[in-house]
C-alpha cells in the first residue's frame, strides 16, 4: 500500500483525497493503479488518493470518472472544480 501511495501521489505538488459515491469495484474499472490508490469506505463509497502537479488536472481526473464525489483534501481544489463546472456549462449552452 505504501509503494502504491508513493507512486500515485507522493511525487506530485498536490495530493488529493476524494470521497467517491460508488463502490470501489466500479471505480477501479475506470481507474489505473498508477493514477491513484482506492480505499473502500463501505459498500457504496470509496476514497481515491491521487496526486498531480496541477489542480486543473486533478479536477479533470476526478470529473471524468463519472461518479458523484466530494473533495476531502485539498480545499483549494473546490474553486477549481467550480470554475471547470462553469466553463462546461457555458460550452454546453453555446453548442
């Protein structure tokens, strides 16, 4: 587990913990072990431990998984997600 964590998040400037509202098995099908470590919370949720040198990349990485989620850490990721949400909403409205 420690090796997995060091590969997936430790080398990056930002480390994130994301609560994903989906079973670990479902999230694992859309994830690579190199992209983060998954930890089961219960049958319906799991935590993704991941990292990146960019908050924008972290936002995209989590959003494209296709599950509802909550940012546990870092709090600086939340305004980045809001900005991404606005850009996507505007793009969809203009298409």
